[in-house]
C-alpha cells in the first residue's frame, strides 16, 4: 500500500510527472492528433475515459493474478483487457450515442496502441495504489494527457501561419515545440511533494 | 506513416532498407515513446535497442510461420498476444541479467508491447512474406532502431553527463548540460537529428534536380 494523499497523486500525474512531457508516454497520438485544436480536445476526452475504465479493470486483474499466483501473466492480460475495453466502449457509445461515436471516429480504436494507457496500468500496480488512489491517478494522468495535447494543438495551429525552412517543417518543429513545453512543465517540479 | 507495399526485392535489400532508407526512427518516426524515454544514456539506449530487436525478430518469425493459420479478423489481437509473450520473456531475462539496468529501463521494457514499430512490421511485412525474409526485415529494422537509439543516447549522455557508456570524456571542470538528460533534452536531440537528416535529404534532392535540368 502507498500512503500518498489523493491530491498529491492527482497533481503529480497531471503536472509534475506529466505522462506525455515527462514520461514520454503516448507520443504517437501527441504528435499525430495535435494538428487541430478541436480534434485534440475530443481525443483528450476519449483517452481520459478509456484510462479511467482500464485503470479500474487493471486493479481488478492484478488482484486476481496475485490470488492465483501468476504475476507473469500481468502484461498479457493487461493488453488483452485494454484492447477489449476499447472495443466494448466503442460498441457501447455506438449504441447509446451515435453522435458522440461519429465525433470520436477513428481515434477510439487507435487508443488501444496508446502506450499511456498500458503505462498507467503498469505504474499503478508498481506503486501499489489502492482502489481510490488508482482512480485519482487515472483521472490525473488523463487530465495531464489532455492538457498537453490541447496546449500542443494550440501552438501548432499558430505555427501553420509561420514561415520556416522546409527542413524544419513537420515532425521536427513539433518536437521542438514539445521540448519547450516539456521545459515549461519542469517548472511544476516540487508542487505535489 | 503507412508504408507502401513495395514489390519483391532481394534479401540484402530487405535487410539494408531498415538501416537507412526506411530507418524506423529517423524516417518513419515510429516507436517514439521508448526512443525518447530511455535514450538518456548510451547503455540504456543499447539495451533497449537490443531488447526491441529480439522481440521484433521472434515475433516476425512466429507471425510469418503462422501467417496461413491466423484468421484475418483476429490477426491484430493474435499479433499483440505473440508480441506480449516475447516481451514478458525479455522482461524476466533483463531482470535476471542486470537488476540495475532493469530498474533504469523501468516500465519501458513492458511497454515494448505497444511499440507501434513491432506491430507495424508484423502487420505490414511478416504477415505477407516467408520466414527468411521476415527475419531479415526484423534484423534490419532492429539494427536501424538500435543505431538510431545510440545516436540519441550518445549525444544526450555526452552533453548531459559528460561521459559515454559511463566513461568520463572531459576533465573535472566540465559543467554537464543537465537539461539534455531531462525530458526536454530528448525532444530537442531528436528534433536536431531530424533536422540534420531533412537537410541532407533536401540537399541531395536539390542536387539530383540540378543534374536532371542540365543535360550534358
């Protein structure tokens, strides 16, 4: 068990150890979906939701695996559960709210290969969080991911209008912006202590 | 970036393409998370590169030999299961060899599972080619990935801690540029390498255009 307070877990996951800018998790969607502000907001929301669901599932699986004494199955069962959770969420949203389903589009299935989700499940078991802490951790990580994605999209929308040499355009300039954002987030160090 | 299906080529070509022309990091920009996260020292970068190469080689071999038995509808799930199995093996092997390295790489060994590069090679190459070709492809891509990781890890370690593979390079008075081993430095170093490669490519293209425009 881990004695951290819920508030410090949230601040740590969202700002100090931001999943994207400090742990480098979920870089692919971070670079891929951050070209437009609107899609970035939707993607952030979808990831937050899946993180919450899979965090709860991972907590349950970990208990079961510990009970039957098979921790080596952790990775395999986590990835299978995340993939099926995403599939389930997709089916559920499709049935209950077709509008939201259309709005999320291709981003929903792509969340399976987002390493931030698997990373979250692994970190929370490594840190030994209890149920409440795990949920707060998932919320914080999701909020941090959404924040980084939205900040990045805001900057990149402005960058479209800037003139720059050909060699810099595309991924290179996105990485430079990400580096500067990451430096800015270092200013949060010590907040959640 | 999806790759176009290239026509069948020679075995050497399949091996060499991963090293430069389709380098997974510098050209395809795949598998970024481990690239940025563990390249803060050359040793970590090398270990990560080798682990990824092993997983890619084994999963490519298995996917390629099972390619006629896996139903189309469940292929992605099967590939992920195959990859997760080998990653679990690597995870335990690294923990057995060096606990220090295991702690330095942390959760990123487990996260090889979601490295899109490996799944990408299984789906785009191994599921359509024979075992030999799939092995060559995985080896080429793996070595390309390792070299790219070393390029990043080397630069970051030299600038950020003033050493390479743990051996100090500079006299005592050297002030390490600590930002380079922190997260921000990872982004900047990769951006720097991409800039260099884009610049070289652009210059070569410009040169070939010049040649075409001035027929002798």
